């Protein structure tokens, strides 16, 4: 019997339903887990996504994209295949895709995190026969500190920079991480400015009802702005560009799961690194896989061989699922970690 979902040169395909999940080439019908560029490919004919993420998805894909949305948990039948979206807890609108046909259930996780935060609907566990999981941080060294502790560190760094008379520039990916940072910092410390790539997506978050502090595009800052009092949130691609010159003396920091690894901050020539990820860490990854009850697990995006080997040692039927993407890497504004 053919697999319900199989990998093709255009991505993960459901032949019975005639649709793709997160295709990496333009296709006629794309079911999309979330709006990051390695999951939401431009120029597809039709898109299906969770309603919570429609705003950011349209910003990324363009006003002309044909996007149909479903509320979380509501099923749509496509050529006899039931498709539904369930919260992935990664960014606004991020979803796991549940696919059911003739009693067989597959779940495509997309990217996910099980720790709740105020910028998206919390992760929902979905039981299934086959689970397709990411492995972005699929090494035992990745274990996240408490969110509250990380934001206390960020606030302390901001206050210390104010006292030293230097501007605080905090890097986070433009979609998802930047908004999580804005929602979590102490907004009473001082004014908050953003890079234009962040500010465009802030509007979508606010339209979806997410509470963010008041922010101003740094290019629109009034004359005489006191930059040493400010926090500036920008994508990591802004580092080392002329855009930074307006802020004078500054301290740079990056919020990412990659900051767990010693040497990453030094390699990037950053002043600080804060460990904050929108993906599951190792304990949450393994616990989630085990709790789905899946008889088979397909692993993609990240440290695939390590996770597959570990799962097999635990008696779980696990396999690598090759894609065009090695994982969520730290090289562009569209990526997130």
C-alpha cells in the first residue's frame, strides 16, 4: 500500500488528495504549516493555511496569493482526504497538519515548540499513526532555560546599556522571534524602535490581537531621539550594515537557540547572546514524539541522523525524510531559531 504522504521533487505530496504540504517548488495546491519562507513557497496556485496566520502569510506571499484558511481543529475534505490544522506553537498561525484517509492518520509538525508564549496559540498534541517531526535542535546539548529568566537577562542588559550611555540593538528573526522579544521585554524601561522588516510584520501581529508594546520604525524616529535610552529590535541581517550608524555607540545581542553553543556569540562578534528559541529543545522533542503514540516517525530539518538513531535505540520505527532544507539556519531574515 502506498504511503499517505510521500516525498517528490516538489516536496511532500499526498497523491490521494492531490495536494502538497510545504512544497519547495510552485505547485497547484499547497497546504502550508506557517509563513517562514522554507515552508511557504511563493507562486503556488492555491494555499490552505490556519486562519490565525493569514495576515503574516499574505504579507510574505503577496496580495494576489489565493489563500483559503481554516480555524484550528476544523476539518476540510480534499478528494476524500480529511485535512485539519492544529496549533504548533512556533509563530503566529503556525500549525501541524493532520491528514486522515481510510482511518490512517499522519501529522506533519512543521516547526513547533511546546513552551507557550503570548504571541501565538500554544502547541496541541495530536495523536497519529505516522508523525513527521523537525529536528532543528535535535542534540542533547540543547536544553532551554526558563523564558522568564531569559527576559530578565535581556532587561538587565538594556538597563546596563542605558547607564553606560549606549544604544541596545537586539537581533531576532523578523517573523516570529522579533515579536516574541517585543512581547516579553519590560516596555517601561525605555522607547522601542524596530527595523522596517520587523515593523511590517508587527502590524500583522497587532491585527491578529497580539499585545505588543508601542514601536517606531527607526527610520521614522524623530530628530533628537536619545538612542542610548532605546531598545532597537532588528533582523540579524542588519548586523554590520550602514543602517546601524544612526545609533552611535551601541551594544549588540542576538536571541536564538544557537546561543546555547559556546563560541556562537564570539563568532558573530556580538556583545551578548540570549538563549531563546521558537523550536523544541531535546527533552521536549523526544517527549512530544513519544506522546503522539506514532507507530512510525519521519525526521527532517536539522540533526536528522542523531534523532533517528536515538529513536531506534528506544524501539521506535524512525526514518530520515530528506528535504531541500538542512534545518532552520541562521543566515537570513526568513529563518527562525
